[in-house]
């Protein structure tokens, strides 16, 4: 009997080492998760097109937005841009050959609805670990402006100096129509750059071009009015932006190496041929599950079938099923439920295939025990029949 136990122990040890050496981990891929986000950009500068110096037409502005990323590429947002715009114009005096200029500022608020396209994912593919993401956007909205006091004063200054061919300001055109309108339709387009801090936070940079009707800057020049915004702030993503999915590699063929152990006989004696019964080789199958699931996939069903065939071929063999969950997601309560469910679904499958309950034992370890180094591989039920 000692000889048989020694041989069996050697067989199991060598088999375990051989199977471990040939184990393949498979691959892990990223899966996009739709999510909401907010952008807050308190640092902004605006340039409004005009005839005076560039520096005279710069003003401060801010923006806030809430949006949703629906797919790896497409999203939408509601943005509100506000604070201040500036206008300016050069004019000539009638009485002498001289020239001067006037500038004015006014307030506005402009809500817009934009569609967004992630250019980095479009060109390079989805990668949630990428440090910098570039997106394009385009949208339409309304611009509400007020506080035109300085524009009226500029208009009065030009009229008082009898300017040559003065432009029309806060007044009426030749047909008696009011030039300035407090509400304008605005169209915008631009680029957004996100510098990743972690999975939820990013530094947010934006460049936007906005076009409006001719009366937005309180003067009539016969063309569309434009202003350009450069903004900086932060972006926060709510919840998970991605998950991971483990794709196990095809299960390798397990080869068992038999090691012969000779018995040393101290006293010479007649050698009698003995035929030892060959013990059935233990069978192990790792049945992998997707994140948050306790359903045996079609790709894993063959492993259950292998266990059933083994048990039917070896009526004395028994089977142990142990369920696990990965420690990288969820909490102990959720993971305990998932691990128990993964063990239970395999036990039910074995019973349904005709294996007696007396031959089945089972357990679950939650996420407290991690049999694999790779996080996603621990969404598993380990089945050992012997």
C-alpha cells in the first residue's frame, strides 16, 4: 500500500507542476462605459473681431457645461458661456484731417447645445489610459446681451465730432430699423483637449469660434460678427468610464508525466508479479465568468461537459467546485454573492447532467482569496474532480 501511495503522490505532484507551467492567462480588453460629466472653466479670454487694436478687444469670460458620452466617439453637452464682450471702431473727423477710435464693452450669456466627437479614439482606438484626448465639437444656441451704456456713449462721441461716414451704432439704420438686438442666434465650433489626471478628473482646455448676426457688437458693418474663446478648467466624469473584459486563452492540453518508483527489498525473496490498478488522473477545469455575471457562457460549457464525462467514466470519483470573485471591482457583499452564485450555477449544471449530489461538494471564497495574479481571471469557478 505504501508503494501505491508513493506512486500516486508522485503522479499528482508532477501533473500539477506540468499543468501550472503550461497555463495561459489570456488577454484583457477595455470596454467603454457610457457616462455623464461636468466641465467648469473659470479661466477664459475672449477676442471679439473689430477695427481697433487686438489688445483693446480682449475680455474675460467663463464657461460651465454638463454632458454625456454615449459611445467611444460620440457625445453631447449643454454649455453656458458668459461674462463680457468688447467692440471698437476707428473714425475720421470732418473738421480736420484727423482720426480717432472708440471702444466699449457689454455683458452677455450664451447657452448652446453641442455635439462632440472624440478624435483620439477615432484615429487611435479606444484607450482609457491615454493621457491626452482631443475632441471636436459643434453646436448652436442663443446669445443674450445687455448693458449697452458704453456703446451708446461711443455713438454719441462719434456724432458729436461729425465723423466722416460714421458707422451705425446704438440707433436706427437708414430705414428706421433698430440695429442692435438683445438676442442673437449663435453657432459655434472648436476643439477640446483633456489631460488625464485619473479615471474621473482631467484638466480641460478649449478653443471655440462663435459667429452671430451683424448687430451683436452694436454696430452695422455688413458682415457676420465673430468672437473667439480660449478656456481652461477641469472636467469630472461620474461613475465608471470603462470596464475590463477577460478573454481566456484556449485551455492547453494537460500532459501528465508518470514517474516510476522502485521498491527496495532488503531480504531476497521471490519476485511475484503484481498488477496495480491504475488510478484515474485528477481533472481540473477553470470556468471563467464575465464581470458581474453568474451565467455559464457557451464558450465555457465544454469545460462543464469535460467534468461530466470524467465523473461518468470514473464512478468512484468526486468533484469539488469553488467560486471566486475579483477584488478589483465591487465590495465584499457583492463579491460574496457573485462567488457563491458562480459555484452554485456549476453545481446545478452537474446535477442536471446526471451527477449525484452525494458526489459534489462546493464552496465560495468571495474576493478574499485570489487564485490568479491577473485580476479578471478571478471571476471563476475552479472545478477539481478526482
